[in-house]
C-alpha cells in the first residue's frame, strides 16, 4: 500500500505539469483578438478545438484564420505556423499584376507571352494553371523579387517573416488571411481578381457545403513534397450578409477537403451569430468611444487647468523672485551707501585725528620752544646781571653803573633810566613784563 501511495503521489506532479504544458500550448495556438473586439476568443477556440478533438486532428497539423469584415476583427488558431501554400501563392502573385493594371501600366487586353491579361488571370486564378504561373513569376522579376514585393499585402513586421518565405515560398495563416483582407477591402485596386476566384473550384472546398447559399471567392492549394508531406489548404471570401474571410491550412491531414469545408461552416455560423450582435456591439463601441471622448475632453480640460495653474504659479514665482531681487538690490544699495558713509566718516575721523595729533604736536613744540626761549632769556638776563664787564661795557658815559638790588639788600633800588626813583617805602613797579636790557 505504501508503494502504491508513493507511486500515485509522485505521478500527481507529473500529471499536473503535463496539464499545465497542454494549457500553455492551447493558449499559444489562439491569437489575434484585440480589446473591444466583437470576436470572442474563448468561443472560437472552443469551437475549433472541439472539432479537432472530434476528428482526432493534432493542433500542430492545422491552422485556421478568420476575419469578420463588418468590424475588421481577426482571429487565428496556430496562425504563426509556416506551411508550403501550394497554389494559394497565385493570389498575391496575380494581385501584383492586377495592381499594374490599376496603375495604368497594363489593361485587360495587354498581351503577356501572346495571351491577353484577362485570359492569363483566368488560367491562373480560376484553373490554377502552373505553366502560366511560372511565366508570370518570371515576368515580375523572379521568385525572390515578387515575394519581397508581395509583403506589402500583409501587415506582418519584417521580423515576423520566416526565411522560408523567400527561399521556398512558405506562408503562414496570418499572411494569407491578411492578403485576402487586402483583396476584399481594396477590391478596386486589383481588377478582375475576385471575379476569377468566384468562378474557381465549383462544388469543392467551401462551395461543397455553402455554394448554393453564398457567393464564395476561393483559392485552394494542394501539394505533396519529396518527403511525402502533404499540404492542402483553401482561403476564401465568403459573402454572407457581412462577409467573412476563412483560411484553413493543413499538413498531412486525411479528408482535408471535408475538414476544410466543415471548419468553414463553423465559422460562417459564427459569423451569422455576430450579425445579430453587430448593432448592439456597434452601439457599445459608440458609447465606449463617446465615453473615451468625454474622458479625453476631461483629461484635456484638466491638463489645461493644470497648465494654467502652473503658469499662474510660475508667474507668481517670477513676481516673488522679482520682488526679492528688487529688495536685495535695495538692501545692497543701502548697504553700499552705509558702507560709503562709514568709509567717508572713517576717513574724516582719521583726518580729524591726524589734524588733532598734528595740532597737539605743533602746540607742544610751540610751548616747548617758548619755554626754551624764556629759559634762555632768563639765563641771559642772569648772566648779564652777574657779569661786571658787561655792566661796565654797557654803562653810559657820565652815568653810574646800574647795580640791581634785591629787596634783601635793604637799600633803595637805583634810579631807572628815566631818573625816577621808586616810591619811598614801596616795591618795584611791576610793568607786566620781564626786564629786557637794551643794547
């Protein structure tokens, strides 16, 4: 029992992992549906996978492309898988030739290798004549040249193309379905092509089950390569009330014509269901577009309001910066004036201090000089009073020698040069200046 439980438990993760891988593969097979599309990816995938399971077909052996022309929405199952297209390549080949007619380079009566263009188109597109297809391939400059030019009929990016597209003329379902979309939506650009396809393969492929209900412009392709691999396909514009484009490509599938026709039936039934939903879907799209427009207008109004607010804030910021700049300039000028005043005041103060210092020095020198002068005069006077020779030398003839007497002598002072004598009992008269002898 323990061994049995161990085996069961170890098998669960492997089984879950396998289911996850299968689910991933299923998810990868379906692609192309965009947001707000009228197509339901889940419903389409379920329809195709139920059919493949019923007919026991490996998903890797088949590819399905679908376009609902009323809205232009597309859906693919295994749409990126590359297959050899067989005669389906004749559609883009002849679209290149028909485009030349649309551009005025050719007419329906223009002869190519001795046959009118109208007949050549019929032989290649309606009857799938290979010999004339080879002639047209050479007429367009060879296989590499026409395949390169035919890329413009699809919307694949350059990196989406497999190298086998140019080397061996391999197509994937996305490329072929988009070529048919271009043919349908720009029919006037490719004169007579759709008319030839409308007459092709009566009672076969899609026409085997729907030929009496709808017009069908279809082109099949059937080929078995040297390895024994069989390719069988058919791509068509089915003119339901709102036409649809269906492309089914198969590899090594038995009863391929029946399978292609039945898948066409499934997708046409789905198309008729979409027709019933189209009006409400378009109304929803219009409402969604109106809502989107309203949101865009609100966003634009909000963006405008924010821009205006931003401008106001910027203007306010500029005003504040200008006021700040003016205030700074004013403060700077005041600072400069104060600085200038202080400098001038400092200079004047220095000059005043220097002047006062010079004055003080001059006054000090003058006082010192005066004191020195008075000292010398006093010394000179003392020397004169003490020197007898001087007194005898300066005495006038017939006069007595002047002998100054101090109060301490107790005698009367001699008469002056005026002959006056001091008052009796009085002190010498103070003349208010020191005595200066005359020479």
